[in-house]
C-alpha cells in the first residue's frame, strides 16, 4: 500500500501542473558560509559533520559548492555519505557533477546514496550518471537508478529500462509508466501476461493517471481492458486506486472506462 | 622352472591339458634356471626367421556390445556381428579374432565374423593371442597359472607349456611364438612343441610381444624391435623406442602390464590411454608412426609429437573413446556410440565407420597401413579454442592442459582466446586464474587486448563479466603500449573490476598514463584516498598518486600533497604518499600565494 501511495505521489508530482518554484532565498542569516567552508576543509570529521548538519538544516543552496568541493577532494566514508545526502537535500543541479563519480564508488552504500541524491540535483549529468548506473553490476543501484530516471523524466532511458525490466529490476516498470511514449506505452502494456503482475504493477498506475498525448488513450483503454479481463483481486484493486486518485482535470473517457471496467464492462468493444 | 616345479607343472598339464592327442607339452619352456646366454639363442631365432615374409594382423575394428561382438574390416567388407557373452577382451591375431566365451576359446574370421574354431579353455581366460599366418599362439591364464597353447588353423592343439609365472601378451612368426614373462624374459617357443627355441633377456620391463604390420616388438614402457640387434637387449643396446615424458590429463598409459587379463568392463582407464605405433624411419631409425602419437582423455584426443611430447593437434569427439590403434601414420579410434574414427597423423578426419551399436570397448589393428591424409585442420590455437569451447566444465583436467599448451603458442589470436577464457563463466575458476596468468605474459595480440579493455561490465548489453583488466594491464605495461592508458584509466573507476585488477591498472598507469588521463586519475584518488579498505585498493591509490605526479603537473602535486596532509586520508595511504612525493621531482618550485590555504589548492586538470 505504501508503495502504491508513493507511486501515486510520484505520478501526481510529475504529471500535474506544477506551481512555480519558490525563488531560493538569497541569504540565510543562520548559515555562516565561511565557517562552513573552514569546517568542511578542516580534516576534522566531527567538525565537518556538524557543518553538514547546519547546512542541511538551513537548506541554503549557496552552500552546495562547499559540499561539491568536499566531494571532489574526497573524504572518509562517513563524511562522504553525509555530504552526498545533504547535496541531495540542497538539490542544486551544479552538484550533479560532483556526485556522479560516486555512483561508481566501490562501496555499495556510497554509490546508492549518490544515485538517490542525483534524482534531486537533476540535470543532464545526473541523467547520464543514472543511465550508467542502470548498466552497472549492483542490483540495488540499478533499482535506484531506474527510479531516479523516472523521477528525472529521462525519456531517452526508456529502451534501457525495457531491457532491465524483466531482469529483476521491477523499479523500471514505474519509470516506464511515467516516461513511455506512444508505441513504448503499447509495448509496455503488451508485457502484461508475459511478466509477473507484481513486476508490472507499479508502472500501470502512472500510465493511467498521465495526461497528455504521450500516453495515448487507446493504450490506456487497452490496459484497462486487460486489467478487467484479468479479474484478479490485485487488478481490481489497481483499477480502484486509479479511479480514486484520478485527477479531476484528467480525461473523462479514461475515468469512465476505469469505472466501467470495475463494473465488469468491456471498454474496448470486445467481450462483456 | 625348478625341477620340482617343472614336475608339478608337468603332472598338472598331463591331467588338464592332455585331452588332445596331438598336444605336445613342453618341459623346457619357462625354465627358471636358465642362464643368460648373452643373446646367443635369440640371435639364432632371428637368423632362423630372417627372410620370412611379414605377416601383419587383419585390419579390423572389433567392438564389445551388450549382444556380443561386432566387427568392421578396415580394408572394406561388411560389418559383422557375433552374438556372444565374451569373458575376455578379444585379440586380433593374424586373420582371426580370438576371445574367451564360457569354457571355450573361440576364433572368428576377422573378415566375416564366421567361427574358425573353438577349443576348451581348461577353465582359464584368454589373456592374449597371436598368429603367424597359420598357427595361433594363445596365452591363457588365471590368477595362479598361465598356459601357452598353440592351435592349428583347424583348431587342433599343438605345442603347449604351463607355468606358475604370469605370461604376457604373445606374438608369433614363422612357427615361433614369443611370450614375455617375469617382466624380463621373452621366450621363443616352437608352436609345434612348446619347446623353447631361444630366450631374450631384457633390462627394461617387458610384458607385451606385439605385431605392428608384421614386424615384432617387445616391451611395455617402450618397445624394442625384434631384429639383428635384439640380441644385445641384455646390455640395453637393442633398437628401442619409447614415449617422451609428458604430463598428460589423467596420466594415460600406452601399454598397461600384459601380465594380467585386461578388464572386460570398461573403466576410466579404458578411456584414458595412449595409442602409438613403432615404425622404421627412412634413416632406419626406430620412431613412433609418422612422428605422432595420441592420448585419449574421455572424448578428447591429443596428438603429440613423438620426440618432444609437444601438443601437435587436438580434437574432440561426440562420445568417449574406448579403444583403437595407431597406424604407421594416423589412428583408428572408436567411441562409445560405436563410431570408428580414422584420423590422419594431424588429426584430420579421413573417414568414419559405424559399428552399428553402442560399445563398451574395442580393439583395432591397422596392420602396416597408413590412414590417408585428410584436409588440414587449421592452426593449433584455433583447435585448442574449439576444443575448450566444446568441453564441459567437468573436463577440467583436459581444459587445464589445453590452456597451458595454449599459453606456449606465440600466435596473436592466442591472446584473444586467453582473454575469452579469462572472462568465461563456463570454465572453472582455477582455470580462469591460469588463463589470466598466461595472458599477463603475452607479448603480442595487442589489438585484441585493447579491444578487450574497451569493454566494461554492462548489464543492459548483457556483458556480465568485466574483461581481465589486471593481466591486460600487466601485458600492455610490459610492452609500453600507451594506447592502453585511457582505457585503463576508465577501468580504475569501474566498481565491477576487482580491487586487484584495479591495482594492476593503476600500476600500469604509472608507466603509461598521459596528461589526458589526469581527470580519471584524480577522481580515483579522491574517491579512495580516504576510503580504501583493502590492501589492493591501498596499493592502487598509491600507484595512482605516482601516476598523477608524473602527468599532472602542479595541480596533481597539490592534490597529492593535500591527500598526504589530510587526517582523513587512510592511514597506509597517508604514510606512503610522502615517499611518492619525494620520489617525484617537483614540476615547479612551490610558491604559496598569499591567503591560500591547503583546502583551496587547485583541483583543475593540467592543460
């Protein structure tokens, strides 16, 4: 359930019109940038960790270059993990360059943390690093990378996501559900029945809830019809969740089709 | 034989063997009180047989099946079958195939499988048989006694002799049977009487008398020819040929002891054997046929140089090899599927025959003939690669041998094969390690190495093993191949590579790196100077610092100096860096600028 809520959140976050981002405050009186810089360069782990805590609390984007510099210089694992995390919290695109090498660190924890943060710092560098991570030897990292690529709207990664989807990277389904276009969505729906429902499930909700022409209505209707025909508890639950969370401004045809399917009616003119 | 023993043997023989009116029981054969005559008596036998035509055995393959015997004449003719429950491995003796069956010894015509004769075996099993073109010489034995019996073409018993000593495999020529015994004698027995016409004393192990194309040979570990020089065998001056000492998979034997009966049930030893035939070279010297012998290891055949033992060729068959023979040039081998493979001396497939059913083992004789040359099979490296590809992981011993042999070949494509083996999930780990060791020593095939280094682990593309970065780094570093530098630098920061491989790559970059690799080197140094957690990675970081200092100018020195000063830098790394710094000549005298702190040292790459 939590996963479903998270997926809905992801969908809505990506798909719904966004409010204009608030301009970052120019100045955070609570953060002493010079002091933070000195602490991060001190070679004193405790002092540096404390500075990172202050930066995280302030959420002052101006501190991002200080963290980037720390990452470029290198540090102990403990300090790196924290710096990577705070860089993600600050979410400055400029940090992606400093973070990306860490997706190839030999420590699994470090590289997974870097991949998570890159989903927040965004940008072309982040996307490329996550695409590379999808090709890597770390299964958990591949999952994190797939999620991140979905979050970052990396449509160019969809072919790779299709490759990894049946290879124990179920996170790729959610990303494909968010990112696919036209025939890609059709291909994705076509995998229903070929791959386990549990693998595919996380991609269906975002696909159904998406607005716009990238995810064509006929594909959505086909998906709804297939879910209806499955007639399993999980398929019905998914349709119910889709109906309950369907955006008010979403396409009425799809909403009606979901409702019809839940009442056992065919939505593609086939069997009833 | 002692007087008492001879008497006892004579009485026993009178009781057991005297059932044929024509049988003559020798009382002189196998006497133990015989004195070394320095080759006089055997020289007389040589003299007696001189000028007689050679009588080779029939060219035939005979297999043991569940239903009996099947045979295929090699000179042409139909396959035959003889329903039977043989109790001994058959022997090809002249134009006959002779074996034990129940209480009898049976002889079949080798060309047709038709029964020629059958005699009572007196409760003994056939150990070996020979034929001089007219008369057969049999050695029958059990665990306690051996008996020599001569049998006429019509099946009548002729001369015979019995002893408590174990007799070996006989040969025959011109009315004389040659019977090895006691591992050092070959008694020449009159076929008509069983009497001993001469005796050979050897200083090498002897349990087989063999007929190769009509020429006779005696021995076990090696063979001596029955010729004018055989009289000098007691002083090791006979014409002698032996196999070179080679460490082959399964430690195959050429001629196992002929002093015991060959097992009727096939076992691993049946499938791990050496097939070699002595032959006289144009120079008159005694050699092994066409300079090659073969060793079988289940379904693999190794062709080996008869002088050096070096691998000359290899091929795999679809099923395990359970018998065969060497020809004057080439080989005939049978597999458990009943298929008979005739290969030339280079392993080329000249011809195949079919015994028609599965077999447990086979015997074969090629007489004095050679297998005709077949189409060439391509370079040895490719043959080895093909064989390795065809073998299952449980053939590790053969694979190990082949990999070792592969490493000895200078051909550049060998490098490619070693790269593939180093990264192959199909072969056992220890073999992969051996392939890596050999790869590190390669001095050619550079383009294959560079192409391999260009690959990385790639889950999306299905490349699920990284290339053997460490051995490639070693080999390319040894040859000073700077084209490898950017590829090695990329591998530094690929966590799919083992720490050990990364250490080798870093070490190679100390020699090969150019300023173009600065960024990869700096990244690696930054990522691991404070997080290196094993010996290999620590060594890699230190080597990386060395490479940085060599190519990175002031910027690199600043990076390394900072690493040396930073308390967060891993202890061993930190202790090593001052040495690295002092070894590397400063690019420019340090000129600290006002207000500059250690933390503000430049990280930008050199231009």
